[in-house]
C-alpha cells in the first residue's frame, strides 16, 4: 500500500489547515497591534491587554460567564450521568421513549427554538431573567451531551466487576461509588468539560434568557462587534485561545503519561 503523500494531498491539507487556523492566527497577531484600527497594523504593542483588564464591563461579563459555565456544567454532569444510568441500566421502563426524546431533544433542536421555548417557559412561571435563567437554560442544553458521553462508556462497561463487588458483600450504593464511579470518571470529566465549553461559547440561548443584571462574555463581545470591533476583543479572544491551547496540551501530555505508565506496569 502506497502511503506517500501526493501533491494533491499536501495541497488539500495545507488549504484545509489554512482555512481553519489562519483567521485565528491573524486574530492573535492583531491583538498585539498598536493601532486602534483592527485592520491596520500600527506596530507591536501589548497596550490592549492592559486596557482589557481595566475594562470593567468585559471583566464583569467574563466573571458572570465563568460562574454560569461552572454551575451549569456541574448540574448538567450530575443530571446527565443519572440519565445515562437510567437509559443503560433499567431496560424498557414505562415512558422510556418519551424520556429519551426529552433528553436528546436539545441536541438536535435549533438553538433559536430552544432559547425561545425556554424564554416563554420562564415568562409563564414569572421567573425574572438573569443569572439563574441562563444557568438553567445552559443546563438544559448541555445535559444531553453529558448523557451521550457517559452512556457510551456505560454501554461498554464490564458489569462483572460490580457483580464481584456485590458478591463480596458490598451494597449497591457502595458498589457504585467504589467500583462504577471510578471507572466511568474519565467519561464524566469529559462530559463536564464539554458542557463547560458549550456554556462558555453559547450566544443564542443566552441572549434569549439574559436579563439586565447578567450579561455573558459572548453577548458583550457581540454587542461591541455590532458597534465596531475593538482591539480589546482581540486580546480577550487571544487569552481564551491560550487557555484552550494549554488545556489541550496538558490533557495530551497526561494521556501519554498514563499510556506509558500502563505499558510499564504491563511489562
């Protein structure tokens, strides 16, 4: 089998990576632009990073976004894990089809419809829009993704490990916390990180359910872009890109270290 790269493959690869990462690279470069005009290079400067941290509105929006993402991801992880357990462990219980459809509906439904539906629901129950409505909306959105991730792990789970623990006298609850939970913990953490990322990134649903006392960072950035792009937005985006890059590199190194450790123990 010929594994050599042809000119067509190399060209396609370069065009693909350029299409994906060239805009991000330009954004990072122009975050160090001395000019206030984001499309005109005026020399190297880090002044916009200092201006970003002095921008009280952006800092408050970032803090609100972080709190909402942490809280909604935690709630979604708990509820999504319980939903995955119900779907994989309890067979054909009454209402399973309806329950499955309700769990997975936010994943396939357009965000505009989800956001509008939640808005009408919050208005119907007379709940003021703000921090908690965005948190509940993001929990509704991200719970289905956690359910998919955890459910895929539970479907390949070796039930004989739980049976062995219960044969040795462990009650079901202790078996879950001592055997099941540690083994599915990586999938739960993956679901939490996915939910956290989706919450941090969401604009549409948050814009429907935000109130005057709670403005997330995507909403704030979008409102500034409509009035004219500021170099401070480039600086904020570059910081987020750096955090994500460090997270991906750290996760890759930890994964490789775990693989090497397991191979070393096997030998």
